[in-house]
């Protein structure tokens, strides 16, 4: 699944069960992994994207909360990924 919604690029790779969300166009960024194993991409101290591995599996295991996304991308609309989880 790949779509653009509300200013965010959303890509879900079903084969690797990975969700990618980025703001605007792709750009150079540094990456960190947070305590929830979200890869956070920053450019000039601004979050420009996140990567979530094992997205569906984490839902099944109940180890995931979609609100984790809002920690880094507060303007993201969670309903835009409702068809994935």
C-alpha cells in the first residue's frame, strides 16, 4: 500500500511488515531508534519521518499502540492507516 494523505507519504510493505511515514518529500536525515523500536528520522532537529518494523505483528501481540506515531508526528491522521492494522 502506498498513498499520500494529509501531507504525509505512507508506504506499507506487506512482505517485510514495515510501515514508513514521511512528511513532504524524502530528504537527508539522521536516524535514531526509540524505546518503542521506532526508527525516527530527523533533519535539522525536525522529525521528517518514521519507520515501524513488524507493524501488524505488534498489533497482534498487543505490543503496539498507534498513538506512538503521534509522539513524533502529532498532525498525522491515524485513520489513514486503519486499513493496515
